[in-house]
C-alpha cells in the first residue's frame, strides 16, 4: 500500500484469509498483515480505518472500528444500501465523534468518508 507504513486487514472467512495471504506473498506485500483475530482484537490505532461490510454488521462493529481510529483520523465505510443511508448514519454517527466528509453512491450502494 503505497504511503502506508503498516496495514492490518481482518477477514472472518478462514479460506479468504488463506487466499489473501497467498496473494500478498506472491506480490511481496510484506507490510500488510492478515491476523487470525477479528477487528475487535486489534489494540492499535490507525490514521485510516476502512470497512466494507453490510450496514448491520458495521453498526455491531462500531465500537471496535472507532477504537482503532487515531484522533483526527479518517474512516471509510461501505456496504451500506442507499435506501438505508439515513437510518444507518443516524445510528452510527451519534457518540462516535465522527462527521460525514463525503458520500459516494454507486448503483444501490453507499460509501461514506468520515472524519
């Protein structure tokens, strides 16, 4: 990841983790880690947190995602159905300390950049 000092990615599916690690090795991307644990097990803070998963899971992971974000960091969330935008933001933003910087709509999906 050009410009990134360290990247940690999580994936719930063991087979997907195996394939990702294999592809990282083939491409010599040693700065990207795919641990066996999930985002809830990450104790570090990052300048950027990215999560692409359906909005109900994003809401469940909200505390863990926010815990991983450095002060003044940015978060990109995607996997949000456009029709659920208002409800999702009304549930995710309160008490998060984050605000919407940008929204990107593509087909029925929404991605948001938060700061």
